[in-house]
C-alpha cells in the first residue's frame, strides 16, 4: 500500500501540533498527551480542568471540518484493516499506553522535547513495534 507524499500539509499539521503543545505547556503547564487528556476528560468533574480538556478534544474533532473549509475537501482516510484488527489494535494500544504511562503524543512530542529518558525509551519502543507490526502484517501475514 502506497501513501501520497504531502510535504506542505504534513508541515502545516506538524506546526499546528507543535504550537498547540507549546501553548498548552505555556498557559496551563500541561503535557499534550492525548491519552491523559481524554482520560482526564472522562474522569474529571465539570470544572476548569475539564473545560480545557473538552476544548482540546473538540479541536481535534473539528479539525477535519476546518480542513474542509480551507481546502474544499475532507481528508481522505483509508483503513486497510478489518474491523476486528482495528479493535484488537485499539485494545493493544490501550494496554501499551497504560503500562507505558502515556501515548505517542505525550512521550514522542512532549517528552522527547523535554529530554525525558523515559519518553525517549518509550518512543523508540513505539516506533520499533510499529515497524515490526507493519512488516509482519504486510509481508509475512499478507494483510
């Protein structure tokens, strides 16, 4: 499966992620780890802490609509896996983020920029596991 090379959109998306990460740390002193933001959103009472989490998540959900308004089309999403594989992958990701004390956004974007050894190890583990998984599913199991 080939993917399109989109340097401009990738650059803009990465820039927005970086700006949001820095803004959240500068304004609220919080890490932009999606796993922690979503978890806190689901478990926190309606207060100021819940409000920023809701706003952050709403921005993530609204971003494809913003893309539609800017470019005239929604981002194309192709999922080359079966629904069962998506459920299994989501379950394994949930286990991994629980035992790894965070997700790729928390460790990879925020932790590495703070030179956290734990985050560097976690991100290397994420990336190595992703590489092995892609190789196995595309070349060994034929998916």
